C-alpha cells in the first residue's frame, strides 16, 4: 500500500503522478471532485478560491471556472470531460482560458486521468496528468503545480474531516 500522499514529476514521460488517500468513503470523495459546490471549497490554494461559471459533468461537457485572488484577480480554466465511470474514474482535458472558455494563447494543455479506489471507509485517488510536449509539462511545473495541488488536496482532506 502506498503512502498517504505521493507526487512524482517525470519530465522524460511528460507526466505527473499523484496518489492521495482520504478518510471518507468513495461516494463522498467522488462527489467532492464532481460537484462544483464542493469543488469550490477545496480546489486551488487559499487565499485563491475557485468560482464556477458552468459545469456539465458528462462526456463532452465542460467545467468553466475562475481562480479568484484576494485582490479580485481572475484566472480562467476550461475543463472538457472525455471519460466518466461513476465513482471509479473520470478523464478530462484542461487548459487555461478566457472567461468564455477559449484557450489562452500558449497555455499548457493537460490530460487528467483521475481514478478512485474504495478502501472500505477510506478512499484512494490516483491522478495521472500528462502533456503533449515537454514545454507544457515544464510550464505547469514552473507555475507551482506541485505546491498548489498539494494545498488543494490538503484542503479537501480537511473538508472531508
């Protein structure tokens, strides 16, 4: 059994692998990742907060949201869902965008594959984030992905109690 939290960044394969266990059943963890009202409570590092403009959680649907900073700054992202297996897995392509969901010029495109495993009253989430090219991988790492995503997952753990 892996540690409670693992993050491996591999520039050779242009992938980031994350594993995290939570003290909550799979149904609760799944909902925290797929319900925008709950996602907004943990996604992104405080003091930044996620604000959903729209979410259509189905294959081909999108989640358009802004990360809002303490000074009112907004950084938009558009996530397109490519696979959904309820309470087991969902995959999505995510890109920084404008407020209408149009990709920002030069923004890294990340392919998220999120898997959910039941461990009785606990759950494990395994995230594999891959990129089409090394430049996109490096840009997301340089932007502080590791620290920001770790803070978000810690916030999720606190939310789940």
